[in-house]
C-alpha cells in the first residue's frame, strides 16, 4: 500500500497575500491537491485568488457551496468532500483545503475537519492557523482587544437580543456579517452611547477596503462582509465583583 498522505486545513488570512504564514505558504506550495471553497452564485474563490503567487502544478478543486442556511445540505456536501479527501490521501497525496481567515473560525473547514476525523486517522489531519478578519480590523485601528480582566466575545450579527446581552456582559464585542442588520445594530449602539468606541471594516485587506470609526445613525455600507468591533469599557486588575 502507498504511504498514507496528509490533509491540511490552511488559513490564508483576510485577503492580502503577504499576511499568509510561512507554514501556509510551505503547505500550499508542496500540496498535490488544493481544495478551494467557492460561492455557487459567483463561481469564484477569493481564497484561491489570495494564493495565486504560489500556484504551480497543484490540482485545483473548487467546491461550490450555496449561500443559504441549510444544515443538512451543508453537512452532506462536506461529508462527500471528506470521502474524496480520504481516497486521495490513501493514495499518498498531500491535500490542502484553503480558507479565508482561520480554519477553525466560522469556516467551511470546520465541517470538513469534523467529517474527515470520522473516517481518516487524526494523526494525518493538520490545521494551519490564519489571521481572522477581526484581527486584521483591530490591527487597522490599532485596537487592543482585551486587557487585564476584560472579557471578549465574537458572534454573527443574527440575533439582536443576544447582541444586546453581550454588550452588557463583555468589554469587547466583535460582530460578523453586520450588513443585513445594520440599522438595528446602530440603534443598539446609539441606545448605549457606543458610537465613539465602535469600529467598522468592510472588505478588510481586500480591494475596496472600507474603514470607519465614530459611527453615526445614518451610516450606510458598501457590502455584506462587514466586521464591527464594539468596546464597552475596561475591567482592570482592581475590579471587584
């Protein structure tokens, strides 16, 4: 039997090629097969565009996924991909799935890793971390996320009640995909007087990057992929319950 190959879930960061880690570049360069998630609507992969400087003879497999919340369909898709990965690795191939940001953070890699671990040895499954959109956003504004006794939370902007609860619980809150509920989120920021300590980025480290601080009620956005950082205060070492 051919020596068993390896699978890597590789984070390629938020958009700029120079934010890839050295390990990510190494794995991408030596992979036999690169699996690249792509939107079914646009038939393109932003992650693939990021790694173009290191594309040579690797086989590229685009995995198109629908942009809708279909739990069963999503798992079926990635379980099918996991079976293909297993077959390729058993032939001795190095297979890497590339993903925006970090593979373990709101990523399609979460589904593939979970599915693959059920049918393939974990010792041959690896994760290469990447820089997330919220980390890149914080860097753009020079924002320390947490100090001393601060609490930190990240969530999608899909449940306004949970967002309001989080504002009262943590010192730094990061919201993903704010575009669709911008009006409602701005209402909450105004309600708690958080406009001066909120920071927003769209398409961070990508073409058309949009950054804004000191938010206002009448703010409009250029797109859907929006990250919002809300800082509610600071809890020092002297904090007492």
